[in-house]
C-alpha cells in the first residue's frame, strides 16, 4: 500500500481556490500525482480531488486548508488504503460471487468484512472464500425488527461502505440516513423503463434492443440516488426473458465493480442528485 | 438493382411450415440466398423472411403459398428495389441532413420524394440536395387542418414510408392509422427516462452516464410503438446539457438510419408491441 | 435438461437444401424451435443449424438426411445436453475464476471435469469450487514431455472442449491437431496490434483509446484461428499499464464466456478461417 | 463566441507547478472555468490545460508565466475562437459530407476554408455547401510536383489544421514536417490488423466480429502518429465486405469529428507517440 494521500475539497466557487489549495500542499513539500477539479457552474460549486505522494500530516494540512477556504468548505484528507466494506445480498450469486473472487485475488482496494443476507442460500458461496456470513431473516418480521438486526451486525463490523449486491429489500429512510453516501446499489435499467415485477419478462415482451445496469448511491426519499456508473448490452428478439436476465447479470456485475472502485478510491462527489467523478 | 425478391410470411406456428414454403420456392427453381425464421413461442406465431435470386413470378408464388398455408397467413413477395420515402422534419438539421447526404451518395435503398416540414428553416438544406420541400405550417392551425395539409401532400407523393426525422409534432391516431407500420420515428432515450420538456437539461442535472436514442414505428394510442433499433453513448458530469444534446444527436442519426435500412429491406416484422428483425 | 436436439448440416450450396432437410424433420413429426442457415456465397457453401423439440432418433434422422444430401455433406445431430470440458490455466485467476463461479451456479451448459495447469498457484481457486486440479509442470521439460503429460490427463477425462483460460504456453501443431475445432483460446487485442512481451505496457505507451479481447479456436500453423467473439473497452492516457491490464481482464472474461457458450450450444461453424455463428 | 481563453502549459514535472500557474491567473483576476492537468510519470512530464473566463491579456500572462516556469516550458494562451481548417479528400464522400454538414449548421468550432482533392469527383459535394474546391490532380505527377501544388494552395489559405477526410495519398515527411501536430487523419482499424489492399474484403474473409476507426495525428517516419480517438462497431458473418465497409464509414465519420473537435478546442497534448487529452 502506498504512502499516498487523497485530499477532497468542496465549497462555493471563487477565484483563486486551486492556487490556495495547491499552495498549502506545495509548502508542505508534497508532490501532486493526480489532480481533478470541476466547477458545477449551474450552482456555482467547486469540487477538487488531489492525490499527493510523500509523507503528509493530514490533520495539519486540513487545518491549514480551512484557514484559506470559506467556513462552509468540506475538506477531507485520508491516506490511500483499503477500505472496510460489507456486502449485502439476497439469493442471486452473480454480483456477490464476482466481488468475492475479485477480493480474493486483490483486485479490490477493500477488505470484505462480511456478507449479510436475508436468506441463507448464499452462505456456501461466502464460505468458499472464507468470508463471514450473517443470516438476518426478514420473512415474517417487521421491517424495523429486520433492520435492527442489520444494524446490530453493522455496529460491530463498522464498515466504511455497504454494497447492495442484489439485496432485494427496500431499506428504510432511517436506515439509509445512517449511512449517507456510503450505500451503493446496482439495478437493471431499460429503455424504456419498466416498473413493477418481472422486468426482464417485460423487456422481452416489449422487444427492447438494449438493456443496462445502473450503480447508484442509495438515498432516502428517492427512488434512485445519484448515478455512479452505467453500462449496457445489446439484445434482440431471439433472446428469451431468461437470456436477457443473464445478459443483464453480466453487465450488473461489471458496473457494480466499477462504481465500487470509484467510491473506494474517493473519486466521487455528490452534487445535488448527481455525481461528479474524477476518474 | 438486383433481380432478387423478398418473401415475407407470418402465420400461426405449425409443424412443416419451412418445408412447405421452401418447397414452393424450390419447385419454382429459385435459389434462397438469405433466410430467417423465428417462432415467437410465447404466442405461437411463425415469421419468415426469405430472399431469393432468379426471375420470380411473385403473384403466382404468393398464390401457390397460400394454398399450403393456413388462411390467416400473411404472405407478401416483392422485388428488392428502392422504396419511395418522404422525410418529415421541424427545425433540427442533424437527422435530415444525414439522410439527405446518404441518399445523395447512394447509401440508402430509397428515393427521397420530398421533405415535409411545419417550419421553413430547413428549406435551404433540402435545396442543397435538390429535394422538393413542402412547408406545411402548423402554428395557429387546428391539428385537423394541419394534418389535412399533410395528407394532401402525401396523397400526391404516395410514399411507402414516412420518416419522422425530428418532426416535433404529435400525429393524431387517425393520421397514424392511415400509415400503419409505415411511419418511423426517432427519439432520445435515457436511463432513467425523463418526461416533459428539456430532457437534455434534465439528463445533465440527473447526472446520467449514458444517453441513447430509440427508433420505433409510430402507432396510435401508444406512447411508443415497436422498437426497431437503439443506440447509446457515454457522457459524464463535465458535459453540459448542450454537449449531451450534441452527443444525443450523433446517436440519433446513426440509429434512425439503421432502422430505416431495416424497414426498406423488409427485415422487420411486428409481433404485438415488439419487432422481430432478420438482420 | 430438455429433450431438444440440435441438427447441424454443412455442404456445397444447391437449390432445395432447406426444403429437403426440413422435410425429413417434418416427416419425423419434429417441431423446429430455432433455425438458422447461411450460404457463404464466396465459396458456395451452405450451413444450417436447427433445434427441434420432441423425441428424436438422431441416428435414424442423420441416415435419412444423408440420403437426400450430397455425399460430402457433414451432418450431425446431438441431444442438447451439458458438454464435458476441461479448463487450462497458468497463473492468472480472472478467466478461470469467472468460469468456475458460473459453473457452480449453473450458468454454463457444461460439466467442468478438471482444471489443468502448468503452475500450482491456482490450485486453491479450483479447490474452492471442488473441481479436480491437475498440475502438469512445464519448466525444465521439453515440450513433447509436457504435452505427453497433458495428453495422459485428457485421455482419461475425455473432454469435448478444452478452454484455454489464460493458458500461457503455445501448444504444438500435433497437440492442436488432436482436438480440431475443440480448443478455445482468449487473448488481448489492440488497435494497432502489438507483438512481443508486455502488450499492456506497449498499449499504455502507444496511447491506445480502446482495448479488446478476442476468443478464437486454436488451429495448427496459424497465429490465430477462426474468431468466435470479440469485445472492447475504452481507455485513456490516465490509465497505467496495470489499469489497462485490469480493464483487459474484465473484457477477456466476458468474451471467453460468450464464445464458450456459443461452442457448447453447437452454434459455431468454421468456414475457411472464419466462423459462422447462429446466435 | 466567448471571451474565454485557453492556456496550455507543458514542462518537466516539479513541485508547485499548479500553484504557480494558477497564481498568475489569480493575480490577473481570471476565473478558471475548466482545468485539467496530468503528469506522465513514466517520463516525468507535466501537462496542463486551463480555460479561463474574463478579459485576459494573453501576451502579458504568457510572459509572466515564463518567469515562474523552467526555461524549457512550452506555454501558449489563445482566445477560444473558431479555427481555420482545410479538408483534404479523394473520392469517398462520407467523412467530407459529414464535416461539411456539421460546419454548415454550426456544430464545428471551425471555418472550413476549402476542400482540396486529388480528384474532381467531390466538387459537387463541396459546391452544395458553397465551400471552395481546389482540384490538385496527382495522377502522372511526381509526388514533389503534387505536393508543391498543395503547398501553394495552403500558403494562400493558411489553415491552422489540415483534416485528411479520406485523403488516400501518402504525404511526404517533408510535407508533414511543415504542419507538425496540425494534420489529422482517419483510417479503418481491425482486430487483427490487416496490411495491404482491400482491408474490408480481408476483414470479411477473416470473420472479424468488430471493426473500428482510428483518428490520429500524421507524423513523418511513422506509420501511425499519436492516436486521438477510436471507435468500433460489431459485425458478423452475414455482413459482406461492402456491408463492413458501410459500417466502417459510419464509425470513421463519428471518430474523425470527435478527434477534430478535441484538436480545435486545444484539448490534445502529444507526449512521445501518445496523446494526453483533457476532455
């Protein structure tokens, strides 16, 4: 693991921000190895992500930056290291399996602390990779009781991110609110969009020529939170609903991994209901 | 232009259909150079498109086929030749221009009879390609009166297909019903979908990562008819609404041309609200 | 597993072939559920793949078909069932892992009999999925001796297909000749192409904007055999050689699975050095 | 046209570069509206493109910047305005037509000064858009004589960029050397690559599943200069060489326009034989 640090700043746009921020880094003798800034001109807001090499006193630098930036500025600096994550799943193995195998072979900058599921059918999959599996049944339980069980597990594990790898239950606003900007979800996406059950069946009946997947942050009071990544695959009339589902699963797992890596590397800012990503 | 013929058959599925149909062609001494069949097993319906080389008496073959097929069978056989089309547009030049330039250089198996528009701003574009331009203003007119003007133009031109190349008015069910399966439209498509005005502005604000275009047949009493072709392009937060519109225009023109060629070559069947395409 | 059968025919093109072939099936009372034919007009050769439902006496039908077809015709009919395959790998886990996990969850119409490798580093990966692992070291051995060891393993396992899931050794013409049309390989592909070592490093230095993967049959005396499937992903200057390799691995595993499924379902014909695929 | 300016800097990497550069802009009261930097760590080189709003004295700022940067630094600042370009073509209309129509409708930040061709067949196409056409025949001429004619035309027109829109002649190193980094070319690209004549025929015979196009800068003594943009489309065995050529043309025109816009907006740096693009 490198000695690199990632600095993230967001504040109202103003002249001289980059100059001031890079001045603090320069005076600390740090070398910028990757830098991205963006001004959302619609709302006049400035976003910056900077990766620096060299020994850095993050606390001191953050304090110094706050002196040069407006009081409302959000400043964060962390060492570039593996993040602790928990994977939520229900019964579908494709996303969970892909994440576990990438994790096992060092492809993810993450420690997978555990798999949490409302079913026990994926226990053997987690077991293959020696990852702890918490079975928190939801059937016949009130949502509050189920989420209390989840929270108990999470309070012990203290993950930095929760990844809904085809977790097929809706989380309450209260639950979501406790992990603001830290829960990622993946869902299938179609042109046109379909509501309700059996979306792949509907897609087959509607004869769509492209299907896709969208990874997004989960937010309360919103169907879909800020979009992180999207992908598509072509399909045609010869594909059954089950063929389409299979193609959809492949794109889901690629898109979820892509989004998760962006989150783990601190590359995503949320501005209103959209993301700004320094890739 | 070739001496090829395209035979199209659709009927309830049954054993032996391909054998019977190809038997008729074989006894006529015709060589099959391209063949596609599909059974929509959900509804038990058979579709077949066959391209044959050699001199063929289409009328006789059609009559012969009907003897071997159930009475409800829809059988058509036409010589492979350029089709007559009319292009409808409003003010955006990207789709119209692309079609006109392809037409001018022989890329489309079509004769563009005319451009029809509710504005006069694209008259010079049609003029560059020496294609007649009919200006049928709609402002301040009742829809019936406007459509009556359109119908008058069309009744003289007798096009086989009408291509809505960014024609920004909704056609009445009555109008659409007169050209069943013969009007193609292109529209932008997003994940998620947006209703209402300024879709590109909405897409930018929502931070979508992919935008697309859908070409479809226009049908009465339906927002979107059977989908013929779809395409997408990636976008990101750095794209303004106008950048997204520009990217969208590029994919629109590619997708509309693709759909139009499929229609002109008789490759599309409509089954319920979906298309079956022998590409 | 279904009672379906897949019939495959290839022969010199002639009038009436489809009629004759479907006639045999019709007289046997079989229902065609999927059918594809193609005539490679450059060489005048006919290819047909037909999937039929219902109890079928494959031996009898094949014999009957041979009566109606020219003597050189290649006719095969097999019940649609899982095929036996062996996976070859070296040290990279991405393709092997993806195939093993898909196999474990029923996504592949195949029985993975074993993993064979010239290294022992992927033994634990095969072990997670309880698939036998044969370690056949190649270092310090003559190619003949190494391949003799491979052949000994294969003669016991009798796989229908061998999948080179990043097996990094070149197989001799003699070895390849024993499994004609039955060995699949995946390799990275670039625009422009790079020869020699460290292709990802070269791609990064050359600043390519797209990288890809090609799945193909392995043939003797040819660098690359007939291409089955290809895929690409965009990259840019900000991607290091290692980022490009990672993106390349993702596309490799998707493309290899796609190609393998096409082979397992009998959808691929080889004509000269190209494939004809009924997808 | 905006009052924006684009500043471009490249030099050996060192600590504090961004701070110093943005300091000069800040002291001039300029607001940064878009900024991109990249360090090519392999060769220790720094690249930065900054777009600023507000009245700027480019000469003064450039001089000021040079005081703070190492003597070898390459610094340029220009007002964001339409660039003068000349289009070279031979006989294929697809790229030329697409550029002319985009130009006519304001999609390109460029003034197309003229079309130059070694054939006269595209004269009518340029004429449709009222763009001057220079016919400089090459047949039966020595390359020197032909290029002398081209240079005479160009010396009068003084274009900032030359776009080879399917110009099918090889330009001499001497010619290319006079327009370093200012000539863009588009060519078809395949996986695997094909040398020699009839590449689409070869692609069809080889059964490739993807074809593409590459836009690049033309450089002396190199087959292919730095790649700017690439695109691909899927094809299959049912596509004839002519179908593949048609699909290839569509991707060529999209990719060439994309590359040209990047060049016109000053978004491309060349580092060795690769490009760094701030998109």
